[in-house]
């Protein structure tokens, strides 16, 4: 059994999903249904895709699943920016900080995997 608490990206994405759920409840209470539902879907699917990647069949499959998670991070960032820029939406700065952390961590993992996949093995 893996220990998800030691895996930073799993922890950060799970914590982000919990914050998104709480924030979307606030949006729903303010009758901001459309963006709430969009953000809820993208914000919670990040961690789901990262978790799914933990059981990837290959490095390529792992990379693919992390790229999907990265796309969901970008979509979540978009919805959060709309909320932040809108006069009529509440906003929580912690979400912005967390989404930036996810972008950085995923970017680093993806670039490392790409480098490892594209590096030919050394001859003994």
C-alpha cells in the first residue's frame, strides 16, 4: 500500500480539491452556479488524474495522465481568474496560491519524465 501523505503532488492536489469544494459551496450559496460547477469539475479532477497516474501501465501512460491533470489545473486557474476579476464574485486567495503550486510541481514532474523518456539508456 502506498503512503499518499509522503507524495507531495497527491497531498497538494487533494488539499486543493477540498478548498475548491468549500469555495464552490460559497459560490452556490451566492447563486453563481455555472462557474461553480465548472470549477468543481476541473478542480477535483486534478487529484483524480494524478491518483490514477500512480497506477499507470508505463512511463508514457504516467506522463499522459499527468498532462491531463496539468490541463485541468489550467482550466481551474482560468475559472479562478474569472472569479477574482469579477466584481460580483467572492474570492479566496489561498486557491490562487495553491493552483500556482500545482502548476509548478506538475510542470517539474512532467519535464523530468520527458527528459528521462527521451534520454537513451547508457551502455554498460
